C-alpha cells in the first residue's frame, strides 16, 4: 500500500512501545521464507534498544507501528556487539562508532521508503551523539536490505559469520 510520507508519524519509541515492537518483529519474521535473512532479537535486547544512548525510531500509520529502526551504541564491556571492531582495513582509533542495528518494516507497509527514511533519522541522531561511524550487518541473500544499505551510502567491508549467520559488514562515515 503506497502512502504519502506525511501521513506517517515518526517518533522515538519508548518502553511503552515494546509490545508493539515485539508484535512487529513477529510479523516480519513470520513473513520470511528464509529465516536466516533476519536475526530475531530477544525481548531483553529490544528493551535495551529503547534506553539511551540507544535510539529506536518508529513510523506510525493511523496509530499502528509500521516500521522501526534502531541505532545501537554498544557498551564498552560488550565487545561482541561492536561491529566496528570487525572491520578490516579501517582505522577506528579515536572514532566514536555505533551500529545501525535493525530495521523492521511490516510487509503491509513495504514500498514506502520507510527503511531509507528511518535510516536518515538514525544518522541525524548519531551525529547529535558525536558518533562519526556507523556499521551494519546484512544477510547477503537479503537483496532489499543490501540495496537499501548501499543506497544509503554504506560501503561493503567484508563477509563474515556473525550470530552464527552469514553476514555482510557495511560501514559509513557520517
């Protein structure tokens, strides 16, 4: 269903939105033929993504959550979530980095450029936080996400195994 951008309400998600986010994740994951295209996040991880300095932005249509995107700022103690440390040939010394962790778009709302719009909102927030490097992983088989991430200016770094899944690692200086 094609909807004008100004018919969506974009806002930061809070803990009050967790149930809607979980429902959206189940809807998106359930519609996937290949479950390896997307890693299902735990309730705890999604709840953490709603806490600052992380930033989760949602697109709402007539009160319904249509899509979310997550800017994830890994804790210093959580090395396995620091995608920037997996980059090869990129010097991250002194660089403040974060992850473009997740984008979920309800199948009903695909085709409305929500992934691109929400990513732009994450970039604006990241800049306000002093972050200058964003990293993301995408399944090499997820042609839509690969196209969106590359279209948003992310550069391919390498393919590797992350979360026991085959992933492409991308990065973008902002």
